[in-house]
């Protein structure tokens, strides 16, 4: 991917061509439309979409992209992104049509890898959460606007508040049940819930049992 030298340390430099391959989410939004999302100032300047060659400016650029992706995904309650966004409802995250600028696939992958190193993203299907630590080969990433540890803490707090210790609950009840309506984890991606529960299992706070399609969890 071609790069242009930085002309500013606050934003980024010249515009990049439209990517041949691009980035989206694998599930439709459950909240408001993307038009209501308040994009940051940098998003409205062409240099934001061009990878910077100056290391200091590049680091700032990666941080700003990371912040944008986390905010965008939190706003829409998106839990994963696929680096193939063209024609999807979330194309506007990586493509600014008004500017005629888009983040290239390789650059988008670099941003997600930066987020992975910061503990805010993880390739779907990777073994890093179980100690592997590798980046994997997937172009679909978990986006942790809340980490599995943070989701686990929310579930644990709810269990304490509602006196559910010793109760067996299905994974469906924990994300779609009437009892959890209004909680942060209502509608949580089932696989992300599994990651959160594994945190509690390792701490001796929960036990998961049953078959994959009929799993239950007991809290201690």
C-alpha cells in the first residue's frame, strides 16, 4: 500500500485511493442507524485515510482509528468486524464517501492488529484468549469495546444483585431472557458470552456444563 509523508501531527496526510478490498460487521445493528453516529473531527479530513510513514504520526493515527472503531461498535453494539466492508451497512466506518476516501484493506488490518496488541481486538477463531497469543489468519475480528473480563464482571455483578448464585441458567437466558432485559449484556454475542463465562470459570465463580446447543451455567 502506498503511503504519503505526514504533513500534520494532529491528523494524517494525503488521501488514499479507494480500496479494492475493504471492512464490515457480521451482524446488523441493534440500535440506531449509522447516520446518528457522531464521527470525530479527523474522519472529515483526507489524511486520516492514508497510512503515515512517520512513526510518531502513525502511532497517533492508529490510536485515533482504534478509538473510532471502539466508539462506533459500542454505539451500534457490534461485537465483531469483517475486513470486507464494501456494500455493507457499516461501510461508512472505513469509507468516507463525501471525501471519496477509504481505508485500504492492509491498513485496516494494521489498525485491528494494533487493537489486538492493546487487548481491544482479537481474530475470530484465534487461540490468543487461551494463551496462544497469535494473531491468526482471520480477517474477522472481535472488537472489545468491553473485554471478556469486563463482560464477565457485569454478569457476576448481576448474579450477586439478583441472588442467582447456585442457580442454573441457560446461555440463552443470560443474553435473551426477560430477566436480563435492560442489562448491558442483553443481546450479547453468544460466543463472546462464552469468553466472558470462561473468565468466571477460571476464577472459580462459575461452572459450564451440557452440550454445545444446550449449555447451562451455575454461579458460585
